[in-house]
């Protein structure tokens, strides 16, 4: 009996080992591979992205971001600003950070949320699928209101920061609007719907073949055992 089960059992163990090795590759099929198009651009079609259009909002500057975080791959940022009246302004900065895997992106996201929560007197802003808060900081010209939000989609972390200068009131409405804009943009550009990716053929086919062979061996062994 032991001999009859030894080969099928070994085959099952090999199948399980093969699956465990190839599953990360299958999951990699759903990873975001680059940051192109994930940030608002001054060349955006105004009919598709009307939120940040001149003459009310002006393109400021874009730049590359670098993080000392595990599995960090690439980072980018862009700024837009507007003037309410002389010597007062409102600016918004968008950031996206690409990681090589989902767990590292989520770990960085959690770390930054905890850092935001360490600011005394922050007020959390309810935004679906994101963490957002507004708080005050002291600058040379007085008190500045800041709104910041964080979100994670697959292996990309995004951040939105809204700054006010001599404008009364917290930038809550702007923070909500821009966070929804950025999250929707990432989902649209990457088709990251949160669903589990399908297993590619290079995993399904070998697994099916091994399972078929195992079934054939088991049936053959059982027939031989019955004949004896």
C-alpha cells in the first residue's frame, strides 16, 4: 500500500511546491509596472480632466521622487497652484510611488499614515479608500493650513497635499476633490480594479498536466492492486 501511494504522494508534493513557486509570478501579472500617466498633466484633455485647468489653476513644476524605503522603484511629483487674491494662494501637490511588490507598498502607506497621525490636532477627513487629514503648522508668515491624503492601489502609493497661504479655512473640500481625482486616475490608467488577476497559461498548463498524470498513476495503481 505504501508503494502504491508513494509516487502519487510525491507528485502531489511536487505540484504544491511548483504552485508555491509560481504563484508570486502569477500575482505579478496584476502589478503596476510604471508611473506614466498616473499624475495630472498640463497636457490633459480638459473635457476628460477639467479639475486642474487654466486660467484658474496653473501648472507649477514636476519632479522625480526618491525614497529610502524597501522595494522602492520610482517616484514622481507635480504641483499646481492658484491665487485667490493678492498675497494669498492655494497649491496642490500630487505624488505617486512605485514599489516592486504590494506588501512593501502597503507597509510604506501604513508608516506614512502613522506619521501623519503624530501631528497634534489633526482632523481626519472621510474619503473612501484613502486616509486624509487636515492640520496646522507654523511658518514664518504665521499659521498654514495643510490637507494631506494617502492611498494605496496594488503596488503604488499616492499622496495628495493641499497648502493654503493667507486663506481662511481648512482646505477640506479641495483635499477631497483632488484625492478622488488622483485615485480615479490611477484606476483608470492601470485598470487596477482590485480583483484577483487570472493565472497565466504558463502556470495553468503545467499544473493541469501534472494533475492529469497523477490521476492516471493513481488509477493505474489501483487497477494493479485490484488485479492482485
